[in-house]
C-alpha cells in the first residue's frame, strides 16, 4: 500500500524526470578575445579601481573627489561592457 506522501513524491519525480528530458541541453559557447584586447580591459578596470582608491574627501582636487571617481568608474564599466558585447556579437 502506497501512502499519500510517497505517491506525491513519485509523481513529483516523474514530472521532474520528464522535464529534464524534454528541456534541450545548453551548450557552452566560447568567445575569443585577442590578448591585446583582454589586456586593455584589465588595464581599464585597474585604472578605475585606482581612481576609487585615490578618493580624498578632504582634498579640493577634482580628480580625487568622490563624484569624479563615481563618473570615472561608471565610464570604465560602460567601456568594458561595450568591448565585451562587441566580441560577443562578433562571435555570433
């Protein structure tokens, strides 16, 4: 005799098994990035981190202000996103 809990478990497993076999498997795609582009991305990211580390709240220097670091880091991230998207689109 099967109790209600066991029947529910078996039904759930059957649905899961069916779902796993119907769903197509995803293949992993690779995107090639030239060394010079990869190095440029690393350099740009490092410069953004350096600008953030150099923030000085007591300084009158524009390049050490929090708002400068905020804008610089945003521009850095946008640049990296654009570069990576360009390589992704070229691969497809």
